[in-house]
């Protein structure tokens, strides 16, 4: 018995000794309490972030301010994680205070993506959807959302400009029709526009739906792609205040133009070569029209937001002022906007609203000073008291030009546009069960538009009649109401995950306008200003109109996920539009897409590849992009007729536009194949897509003869078929090493468009210097081809066709030699040939950034290759058949200077001045540093006693480096005419912009 007790005591001793060693070891590691704060790279607190001791289940969660407190051993490691951010590991090393900055992870696979009437995890996407971080847009100085997208998304082409209030054009995956190419915008569930009266600072996230399967849920309005914008919402926690201010200076690029001395030398030579009497040039004047018209612009952007909430409700409020004093005299844009977003939950019921109010005012550019500064010669003074109004412009025999004085037209012809807009939606949800919910959404948008044109007495160009003063004004109002009902079923059955959405929507649009005109306005004798109200003046003209349209839709979507390996998405939408006749009112738009996550297969074993998914889709989208009543006849009821023996005057009406009752939906059919690949722990990701898009029954109004009795515009018909094929590639890498992190991405887009057929029995359409012919891309260059210069009379005499006929007998040495393409022995328009394409072979974007402690850096490059463009600037200043200024430093052909490619100059019309030749076609390639920025977040040690939770300083520049051979102002120009896409005819250039900003958080 004693032996057993002794053995038990010994065992207990051994156990006590063993546990004491463990305790000694544990306490040797000294359990300590660690506190700290978790913030984003912008210094913003990250609430509810997880803080876990590595290889254990022990952890903590940050509070509303991003602070945490945890007890651990001094030699352990803490793991910090939060949705939307990359996980970070930090060794404790006996430190009691550890602050961590988490890097945003745009490529995180469990990120939630808004896809229209719902959301999906990024890893489950089967369509072509691109995500854009709102911060990438907000750090740039932009007027609209579209401006900020440039270079950030594959397959998305953006062309903008620097005119105050100018809205950029957006083209997703090439040309899909022959009219409007801009995508559909959906903001917080409201189908609307993200134009110049929308505040980009309010954006929380942006999704670009590029292929038919992704966009099919929006049916007939999604043919040009969809951009979904979600605005900021409040978060649970105490009141958060964010304030930012940014000031920018903008600089206009300039032409290199001749001064008075060089201009006079060239102008005299042109008149001498033509055998004409020289102008009596005013050599005492040397006007730099660019100095007079262009100035340093200034942009001010001030934004403040307030947000907060509790367990049951949240709110977000913001206010913004954006002011842009333009780089051209007489141009200005101002916007003030407010937003309130709130939501609340009580049991199974949720309700919320998103409301935005804005007022924008634009002082529009008068005329086109981008052209006028070189149309006006340096020998013309800015002011001339002998002219009506006192401004200088052309004069017969002295300055024989019909250019416009930009100062004069800005003074005497002023146009302003003002828009007050209210838009938003109210939604409510009933969650009957965790797997079933009903949502009602009511959207409403209304705008009050005010247009005013004021024509004062005064002239701005040669031989202009003296017109009386006049004001044209109109007041318009647009209203859009939207009703949506959707029911969503979502449930998991073992390895099966099914989501079913069904819904019904109805949208009605209405626009009404009244307008009036008055002439001979009186002047206030007290201040010399015109009375601009419509109760003054004489010769009144009044009118008005109302346009209405409605769209009713039914929609359904099924999402199926089996074991996170096999993904299926099917959509059907049926739309009925009042823009079509009853026989063609309804259209069906289906799509189906599938995905295979190979990395989740049991046979797939790879530590290197973390994510591998194949995608395929097919879908049909529609477009009813026509005016409200195109299928009906248009009648002009302003006519009058004399009838009867007494020759009485009676009102009359006549049909002025042919109708087409057979109009039907334009239909886009698109196939997409995609690959998503993630390697190196998903730090390196590749996304690739190949697509084929074919648009049939394209709605377009081709010109017809006026002898048909049609003078109300070209009637719309389902005429053409357009096809484009393309390839998109994006490669992105990001890495964090201790306190240094960096990221880089490159995107590549190649799109080839082709007009399959024109329809209506037509084979081609000629517009300006372009031709659109079946089987070729739209708007190909169709011009005469030059073949050098004639150096002597012998070359002229020897230039013959096959029959021995001298082709250009009237040419003289120094003239351009043109190719006789058809061999008929003369140069005419029949010798024109297709010589190039205005469409780039590919476009690229490069984005990079780095962060170290409180400092960060980012930049964005864009590039375009393969486009041939028409330089409208050179087509004027290099012609010499009409008077304008000339390029500085040109060396025209003379007998003493034969080694040049610039032809002899002569006043009057000669072949040397033909604008329909390849002489003015140029290489449109460019590489541009679109954005570069630096930021600094003040450390918490500096801010801890100030009451400020974060403070940030930024310095940035845009468009400061452009590498190109193009001789115009800007190779990144825009032209809204699809057939003349590559023509730079005085497009407002992108501006060099230098910005400084400050941001505060409380």
C-alpha cells in the first residue's frame, strides 16, 4: 500500500514538474498586452478588422476607430485581415504597440461585385466584368466619371478634352452601331447618366459590364455596355467627417506659328507666285492670338462628407463645389452638389434612399478659338475702332481672311447652359426567410434646363452683316420615373448553390420645352448692359414641344454553383418600347455563361497556381437608340396657303419626313471566351478575354434625296450590320515587403471593326475624306495619293499614263505629283483610294504605385498605336490658297531650295491646296503620362492631440508628357462623327494640369 502511494506521489511529482516547466517556459515568453490601430493606405481607420495570433484561434476585432487590444507572448506573430485588404503578418518582438497599414486588394477573390439587380463574389463571375477602385478616379482632377476611367480598364476607350464642362465619350469593346457609343450608366439602381453634374467624390465602387452575358440583365439598353456606380454609404460607428480640398492649374498646349515678319515673307511669296498684287500688310502689328485667347485655367474642388450609424441604421451626407475657369476666354463651369444616402433595418424589413441634388452652369465656348487662333493672321490687331463693335478682323487688301476674332465673338455671342437636377431612389426589402427576399425600387429623376444665347451688336469677321441684338432662350424639364419589383431566392443544398432572380420594371421618360426669341433689345442707360428678359425687344418667336417614351420589361436570372467548381449563369430579359410600332414593340434578349474553376478540382495540384478559371458566354442585347416617334410621320403645321376668289390665307400642314413603321430592335450578338489566372499566392494575376460581337439591323438614317419630299431629316431604318472582334489582356502584380509595398498592372486592348453590310441596297457611304464600304472598317481614309514634288518641267512632261497622255500638264516645278490610280490621264476624285484606317491597332494602359510608411506614389500611362489621323490644323496653315497664319519654320519649294517635301506656295486654288489628299494624314501613335501623383499621410504621433484622425497631402500632374509625331495640339482628340472618327477639326485638347490637395478626417 505504501509502495502504491509512493508511486502515485512520484507520478504527481513528475506531472507537477512537467507542468511547471511549461509554465516557466510560457512565462519566460512574457505574456504582454499589445494595442494599436489598423488603417488603410490613405490613413482611414478600418473597423471590424480581424487580429489573430498566428497558429491559434485567439484573436480580437478592431473597433469603430480601427483600434484593438490583445494579449500574446512576446515572440508570437499577429495576423491582420479585413475584407477588401491584403492580409498582413507582424512579429510582436515584445512590442506593446503595433500599428498596421493594410493594403487594398482589388484582386481579392471573395470581393463582392455588383452585377445588376444583385451581387456576386468576384471568384464566381462568368462574364467579362472589370472593377475600378474609386480612389483611382478620385485622385485625378476630372469633371466626369468617364474622364477618370481612361487607361484603367481593358476594352474601354475614353476620349475627352479640357473644355470646362466637357463630357468624355466612352466606347466599350469597339464600335457596335453607327450612332451613339456611350454606355448605360446605373447609379445606385437608377438608370441615369454620370454626366458633368454628378460628383465623382461620392463613388464607392465602379463595375464595368463589358460582354453580353454580364450586361444582358439590362436588355435593350445595354448594347454599348454598362457602367454600374455605387455611391458611398454610412458605416456603423460614431460620426465620421471627411474634408478635402484640391486646387489645380491648367495649361493649354500651343501651336508653333509664324510672327509678322515670317508671315509677311511667306504671304508675299504666295501672292507673287500667283501673279497677284501683294496685300498691304500692317507690319506695325504683331499679334500673338494665342496669348490673347489662351490663359492659365484654374480648377477648385472642395468636398465634405459626414457618415455614421448604429446596428439598425446608417447615413452618409456629402457636399461638393467644383469650379473650372477655362483656359480659353469666356469659358467657365461651376457645379454645386449635395447627396444624402441612408438606410435602416427593423426585423425582416429594410428601407433606404439615395438622393442627389446638383446645379451646374456652363459658360459655353463661343465659335471655335482652337481654329481661330491660326485663322487670324499676326498682322491683324486685336482691336480696331473702325469696325462695328471695335474689334480687329479681316480687311480686303490688308488682311484678306475670314477668320473669326475670338475675343469679339466671346463678347458679342454668349451662350450659357444651366441645369438643376434631382435624382435618386427609394428602396425597401422584405426578407421573408434567409433564402428569400423581395425588393421594391422607385427611382425618380428630374432636371430643369435653362439655355440662353445673347447676341450683342458688333462684328467678329470680314463682310459680316450688322445684325441686331437678339436673345434666344428656352426652358426645358425632363422627368424619369422607374418602378422595379424583384424577388430573389438564394439557397445552398450541399454542394449546390442556387440563386434565382425574377423581376419586372417600368420606366417612363418625358421631356417638355418652351422657347422664345426677341430682337432689338434695349440697353440699360445706367450700366450699358442689354435687357436680356423676353418681355423686352421686338419680333417675338415662341414655341414648344413635348416628347414621351416608355419601356416595360420582365427579367429573370439563374446563377448555379456546384462545389465552387462549375458555374452557370443564364439571363432572359423581355423589353417593350413605345419607340417602336405595336408589331415590333417587344424584343427578347437572352444570355448564358459558364465558368470552370479548375484549381478546385481534386486532380489539380499546384502550389504555384492559386486560381485558374475558364469562362465562356453568349448573349444577345438590343438597342432602341432612336427618337421617340421615328416610326410615325412627321408633319409641319406652320405652313400657309392662299385659296379662293378672295385669296384668303389659310393654315396648312404637310408631311416633311418619311416614316418607317417597320422599325425593329437593333440586336447585338456577342460571344466571349475568358481566362482568369492567379499565381504566386495571387500576387500576380492575369485576365484575358477574346470576343466576337455582331450587331444586326443597325438603326441609322442614311441620306436620301430631297426630291422625295423629305426635308425633316434622314429617316431611320434597320440598315447595316456591324461586326467587331477583339482581344483584352490585363496583367497585375502587387507585393508588400515589410513597410514597403508596390503594385503594377498593364492592360492591352485590340479591337478590329468591320462593316459587314450597309443595307438598303447600298455598298458604301462617303463622308468627307472617308469611305465606309462593306467588308472594311468604318470611316477608312479615302483620298488622293501624293508622290513627291515635281523638280523640273521635264518630270512634268514625262509623267504620262499608259497611252502616253501627260497626266498633270498644268503643273509647274514645285507642285505635288498625285497618283493617277485609274490611269485615265488626269487627276480627279475618281483617283481616290483607301490609304489607311483611323482605328488604332491596339491601345494600352500602364498603372503603377508604391507605398512606404506614410508616403505613396502612383502613375498612369496610356498608349495608342496604329491609327492614321487627319490633321485639320495643317490642312489650313499649309495650304496657302486662302489667308491664315502659317507654321513657323516651314521651308517651301523654290528653285533655290528644291530639297524639301513642302510644295511651292501660291495664293489661289491649285492642286497643292487640296484637302482631300494624304498630305495631311499623320501617324496618330502616342504615349502619354496621363497621371502622376505623390501623397503623404501625416503620422498618428503628429495628429494624436489634434482631434484629427487622419491628414493627407497630395501633389499630382496630368498630361505633362506626351510622346508623339502628331503635329496637331493633341493626338488624343475626339470626334463625335463615327464616319470621321480620325479627323481633328479643332477638337479641344487635353490640358496639362497641376494639382495640390489636402484631406482631413475627424
